[in-house]
């Protein structure tokens, strides 16, 4: 009888342990789906949890490589030496040997298809003294892109307890890569790569199985589960989806397809794909379609709907006196009566940020209000530009804040990203139109 009680006790303890134990797969699950046209988040779960990115890390390695190509620091046909460290990387890899060389293009293709860790190290060492130094550069660039919760420790995504990111940050990175390097983005749709007589197939199976998917990258380590960043385009709508923590590659892909389906259903109700995209904006086009070979349909009409100034913060006076606001903006009273505007050319060096694009002008204005209230003062006194674009008789409004230099714009977006706002940096040469509205003196 005592033995029976002991066995029952053990069974009861085991059941309690199973029930109480966290579902590790669920604990590391995170996902986000973003409308890359506006930056609007259509779905998010655990999107700001810091998790292991695994080989999604290579998206940043590719971003840095494409940037080096663009600046002339690397050439596609340039041969890079393979160090002992690169050759010694754990699989998956191309099997590069110490002392041999590989072209930049082949290393890129190896990253995209085979997710080759040895090729990642070769590229890292071509751009920095060591891979560790390159990882610091990666982290710094991540901050500039608004990836506020990401830290890199290597170029490949091999396990490192301090190398973490979030679903939201990876969506930002995917969008940035698409926009910033449209001339290279098509590489991400490469389905097969032949190297030294061996064919390497792309691990991103959605390229062949989901209508509209044209990139980006898979990832897996035991601590992360099966991860994926995918971008899909249907009509004029483009979505970026991120999934962390899939139980298997197949279940992850099915889940991503489900999320994208729901995202497209949702965005079609907001922005039917028959309506052309706004003119190309940074990130927002990761947004749109700069890498597509067909020209976007023109927007029928663009006009400036608002051009207020964000109020400066309330200034406290001495005890007993009233608080006052300096440079009180028409932002608070714009809805009271329309103001007359005159057009003034934007300075060529002037950067902007875009909070989003919305179907209602009131929503665009409200979003800027909310962003300004949480931006630690960095938006105070800046000019607001709400552009109205009309296509096929359907208006939408771009909510922008102007008057930054590049560092300020990126810092503003980084601050807003920490507060879960979508925010995209707009370079001076991408202001459309290249005018802002100023209040008339009349």
C-alpha cells in the first residue's frame, strides 16, 4: 500500500510539474504584420519581447554589405580572403577553407540561400577589423534605423546570450533593407545558388508557396525556434511579417501565411490595391515598390492639407502665476477655421519623419499629437506637414514632421519606436512635393 501511495505521489508531482512548466515554444513566440505603405501595425503579439534572432541576424549583415557596395567600399566581383575564424564557423556553411577566396556576390548568395555562417564571417571581416567590431557597427546601425531593442554580437546569428532582437525591430530592418537598397533586394528572392558544383536551395519556402512573397530570410537555433521575416506584395499593398519561435519550419510557414492572409484582407478594406501607392518615401516603401520593374501608377492629386507647428512645452512661471505656452500652434485650432497658406521651398538639407498615412485628416493630426506628447520634446516647435493625396477620388493623408537634420530625424524615430509608434525617416531628396505650407501673413 505504501508503494502505491509513493507511485501516486510521484505521478501527482509529475502532473503538477507539467502543468506548471511554461510552454517554452509559446514563451519565445512573437509576431508582427506591418502595412509597409503606412507603417501601420495590423497584428502584433509579444512584438517587443527580446528574443534570439538566430539567422535573421544575417539581414543586418546583408544591409551592411549592400551599404558598402553602394558607397563603393566593396564590389560584387571583389574576392575576399577566408580566415581561419571564418572557415571554423559551425554549420550551416559553404565549407570555405582557410586561405581561399570568395567573391562578395557569392558570399551574399551563400547567406541568402544556405544561410552560410562562414560567408557571414568573411563579409564581416571585410568591413571591420574583427567580427566583434563588425557586430558593434551592426548594433550602432540598428539604433540609427530605430531598432531600439536589438543588440548584435556576431554576423551570423550563431548562439550568443547577448544577441537579441524583437519582432518589431526585425520588421523595421526588413522594411529598411527593401527601401534603402532596391537595386539589391531582388537577390532575396533567389531560390537556388550554385557554388563549386553544388546547388544550395533557399530555406524560405514561402517564395514558391505563397502568392506575392519575394523575400526575406529564415532563421533557426534551438533557443529561438524557427524564425522568419517575410515580405509579400499584392497589387499596390506590401506587408512585412515577422514570426519568432515556430515549432517547426512547416508550422512557422503555415502560420506566417495565415497572418499575411489576414493582413491583406484587413488592408484591402483600408487601402484597396486598385488605389496607387503614395510617391516613394523612405521605409514607407519598404514599403511600396521601388524594386519592382514596373512604374507605380501616378497619384492623381497632391495638396498640402495642413502645415502647423507643434507647440513648445508649457513654461512654468514663478509661484502663483499662470503657465503659458510659447509659439502656440494652429494645431490645436486648425479644425476651427481653414487658414490661408503660401508655398515655400523646403531646404535641401532638411530631413523629415513620417508617422503614417491615414484615410482621415483628423486621424493624421491626432497621431502627430500623440507622437509629440511622447517624444521627450524632440518634436517641440517642429513644423507639421499633412499632405493630402487623391487617387481615383479616394484621399489619404501623410502625417509628417519636418525641420530635422539626419541625426535628429533618426533619433526622433528611435524615441518614438521605443514608445511603439511607427516612424519612418524621410530623406531630403524624397520630400514630395518639395514644398511645405507656411501660414500666410495675410
